[in-house]
C-alpha cells in the first residue's frame, strides 16, 4: 500500500488514477490465514496482488531469482531450526549457508537474490545481524565488497507493535556498482561507499510503549538518502520541488563510509561505529539531580569497553568524564555515551549495585541489556518492572485474540 501511495504522489496531475497499474505486487506467506489477510488488505485499498502460500525457506513460489525491481520485508528475527540440508543447493543462497543456527542471513540472501540487475531491497533486520561473526560475517563481508549494501539505518526501540527491541533497516542496491561515470562527476559516486544513519533519537512518542515517525521525520531521513544518491537538482525534484542540498556528514546522525573504513571496522554494519556522537554526548537525556537519589551508571567507550560508577549528579559526572577528569579509564579510553543507568534511594544501595555490576556476571548481564536495547531504565527494582510488563502483555494478548476473531469473521463474510 505504501508503494502504491508513493507512486501516486509522484505521478503528474491527472495521472494519479493510473498508480495501481504502475506496480505489480507479489508476495509469499507461510500460512493460509495470513495470505487471506494480505489479499483482504490489498482489496480494501483497491489493489490486487499475486500472494501465494509457501514456506519461503524451502519454497520459491514466484521463481524470484533475479526477478524483481523492489523487495520489501519485515522477516522474523533469529529463527532457529531451519533444515539446511534442504536448502544447501538452492541458488538463492549464493553467498553460502551460515553455520550458526540462525535464519537472519538466510533471509538477507533471499531478499538480495530476488533483485534484478538494477533492483533495490529494503527490509527490517535484528541489530545482532550488523555485527554477527564467523560464517555470518563472511557472508556480510562478501556482500559489502561486492558493492551491494547501500544504506543502513539504526532505529530505536518500540517502533513496531510486535518487536520492542531496537532494529536496523538495511537497503541493498544492485545497480549502484554499474553507475555511469557522470554520477561521480555530479558528486554522487556510491560504488564503494555506504551511507550510515543513526535515527535512534528521531521519533514521536505515542505512549509509554510505542513510538513512530511523523511525516516530517520520514522526510528528514529520506532527504539525507536522496542527497547521498542524487545530484542536488534531481533530489530537489524528488522532494516535491524543495531545494535539494549536497550531501554532508553530520556528526551523530549520518556518515558516508568507504569500503576501506568498513573493512577497518571489521565489516560492521552498525551505524554507531561510524556516525559518532554529538559534541555534548547524551547530556540532555540524563536526569537532573534530585534529593535522596543516587545513580549507578555505565559509560560506553570508543573501544567498546564499559566504565561503571555511581554518583549523585549524573549530568555533572558525565561532563567530567568527557573532560577526562572523572576517572583514569575514561581519560585513556574516549567516552561515547552513558549506555545505562539506574536510580537508588540511598548511597549504600548504589555502592552495592556498583560492586555487583563490576563482577564478571554483572558485566555480562549489562552487555546483554545494552545489546538488546533494554538498558538505561531508571529505577533499580527490575522485578517490579517485569511483573508490570507481564500484566500489560497479558492485556495486549487478550486484545490481539479479539482482533484476530473479528478479522476471521470478516474473512468469512468476504469469502476470501
């Protein structure tokens, strides 16, 4: 539906009615019920599509190899138990089958190899895929060196109803390695470059557990990509006549990295490794000092190490770390951000928690929380938080069951 709306917006006046004839929609889903819902959704919006049932790991119902202009997807993350013997000779997995029991790089290859020679893909992926090691890193390295990765966008937590963790948006472009020489002359040579955008701080808060992007925020991100991909006049036309600007790196927001830079970073596709942080770090996000409140905090340094401490004034302490006067560790290892903090009502509790986090077990726990996007939660009583979240989840599950029942009632009426 969004593709249809995009085409409609970009057609000349008087031709908007043709938008549905400008695109052909194909899809594949594992379950019959989801296929029916997809068809109903298209029908509601005056569209039709060839949506087929099939397990995408083992069945390519559309013979998709090298077929499509655009591929978009939001696949399940970190799927285990895929039968690799059944797919070992499948041409869709031209970069190899990952040895890890994880489906992320199987999905990534499915999307990539469905594109024709000028095709583009955009999909949501787990953050862990950006830095995955061993055989998954080998696959990622080949894709990067082949000039297929075009744009990577880091997205904060709670942007999806079914996924609360932060995610990454990946964009492939098979055509960029064959760009004409005039593209380089116009300042848009992308053959050996990747655009990284850190959009984790761009969002509108809907409620405590949900965020989204406004139209203006979407345009902000899109304009960065347009200025990277297109000469200014063409970017201006695509933006609806607004003045197109030549691309510029913005510290803490976006950076175009060369393949050599990505190689030096261990072929990581984590935008945070490249865009850096703004000069004042994340000071504005930190709580102001309050009476009888003590903070235990963890600072992430540029070498990925963690410094753990406790203080009464987190804002002031962060400034001291930035100046290199708070601790020998952050004087030698450049502090990047306050990656986690907790609040306590007494100095004794804070000191005790600081000691716990400095143990081997505590550091492992902390790194998992940061990697999963669950860090920086104020308040030390995580047990109470879990109970509260569990109650909220039960309520959401009940609502989901009611919604599902209503959908199937409507499907029966429509006889889809």
